[in-house]
């Protein structure tokens, strides 16, 4: 008899809309019917707005079924908790799919299970927000993130920084400062994610993100989009006491070789990129104010752009710049685009932040 590889997937997801008991019955019915046909077994728990499912069987059948489940619009935020490959035995051989609607059950034993599931879902949703995307992807594929080998890669690295954040945090009320910070992160992270960037870390008042070198055009797209959005936010908030009118930020981009992988120890690990390209992106962000442009990149990015042209970017040389500790200066560039204009100089911004502090009380 031919031996087939068996696999088990365990995941949680959220209802994408309120689902009635009839809706849940319909899911159970089709699951039982299809799984009987495909030789799959498992269990499906529903509680409040959470699904928790275990699906096991022949590897190809599990993958085919899971591909359908993932696309199902009755739930969203599917998060794989575990993928077990090459399993020898089924754990739930007696059920094609055992549906358990925990909200409905009066069995006292279900109380701790309800509690466990709610805690599990909450913990995972929270951890998702704090975990680097590459690490999440590895966990979702059933791998061990600590085993991802480090390697040299060509990456386009971006630093985004909120201008004058120290003055903001020193002089504004907690509410005003966190509101501006929240809008800053929300806008920049959305632009980075829409353009396929990987967010590596939040630095307190800034963001480090990266793209593969071939996606340099997407990195510039993200920069331009967030700078436009910041401008729109300012334009929509002209009132003297509105903190958003002082939301200005700078973006530095550098492209080249980085060391990508796990750093840290058995106590604390981070999956990140390191090296001169990363330092250079941070330095370029740091000179945006002096250069008078809110986006600055170097020749590595320009060369990558020539190899991967994207959407007809018009590039302008801003000048040259010698970083501390470097022997020769490097040429620096920006986009020929109104979004990169710095409309308030450094001292003016500093004074406006102080003046606003008085208005905030
Ligand atoms: C939480 C959840 C769990 C599901 N579990 C299964 C399952 O175990 N097996 C299955 O065939 N379909 C399952 N479905 C339904 C599939 O997404 C899909 O609608 C169905 O397989 C399509 O079957 P059909 O082509 O026979 O209509 C599930 C859907 C949801 C929302």
C-alpha cells in the first residue's frame, strides 16, 4: 500500500461579520461533507467571534482544503498556530469535523476551555502586532524562526523619523503627543505596507523598514505616499491649537548589502538587517532637515532604480555629503516631486511646537 504523508494544521481566525447559528451550521455541514469525501478529520470550535480549527489528513488534501478555508470571507485574520508535517497518526480520526459552539454549551467543562480560547486568541493578536513579519511568516509556515539562517542580501532600507519629536514629547500634553505619534505611525506604516515593505522596527519616534533591492520603486512610492499624507493631514488641521498641523517627518533611503537574520541571545531575539546600508539610511534621514528635502537617498538607490525603473521617477541631485568617520563625500538625491518640500524650517518648527504647548494648557 502506498504511504502518504500526513499533516495537521491548527489555526485561529475571527468572524469577519456576525454569524448566526444557521451560518455556523452551514459551515459545519459543508465541512463534514467535504472532509468525509477527502479523508480529512478534525474539530472546529467557535466562541464569541473566534474560530479555532484543527484539520488533519493526507498532506495534499489538507493543503487543498486549507487554501479554500483561507479564502473564505466569513472569517479573516487567519493565524496559523501550528503546522505539523509528517505526522504518523491522526488525533481526531473519529470526526470528519467536530463542530463545537462554545457559546451554546452549558457543560461546565467548557468554561475553562472558553477561557483558554479567549486568552489564546487575545495573546496571539497582541503578539502579531509586536512580531517582525518575517518571523510571523516562518511560524505560520510551521517553521522555527530561531533557525532561519543569516545571510547577506541586497536591500533597500528606509528610516522615517518624526521631526522634533523630543520637543513634542517634552512640551506637549500626553494626549496631544500620543495623538500626533499615533497619526504619524498610522500614516507611515500604512504606506509602507501598501507598497510591500517589511517593517523591521519602531524606534520610538521613527520606523525602520526594508524592501528587496528590486522593489526600490515601491520604497520610493511608499515615501512619496506618506509625505503626501502628512501634508494633507497638516492642511486639514490649520487651527492654531491643532497639533497635527506640526506633523512633519523625514525619510532616508539607502540601498546595498545588509546582513539579514537573527541577532540576540536565547533570552531576547530580533530578526533584522544590519550593516553600513542601514547606518547610511539612518544618517540620510538625519540630514533631510539640513538638505531642505524631506526625502533623501544615495547613489546605491539611484543605481537600483536604474536597474528597476518602476514608474518614471524624476530624480534631482541635492548635493553631496560626508558622514562623520567617512573619507569621501557621497552624492545625495531626492525626488523631483512637491511632496518632498520642507515647508517649515527647523527653528520655525521648534518655536511653533513650543507656542502650541502653551495653547494645549
Ligand atoms: C472557519 C471555517 C472552517 C471551515 N472548515 C472547512 C473544512 O474543514 N472543510 C471544508 O471542506 N470546508 C471548510 N470550510 C468551508 C470552506 O471555506 C469552503 O466554503 C468550502 O470548502 C467550499 O466547499 P464547496 O466547494 O463544496 O462549496 C470552512 C469555512 C470556515 C469559515
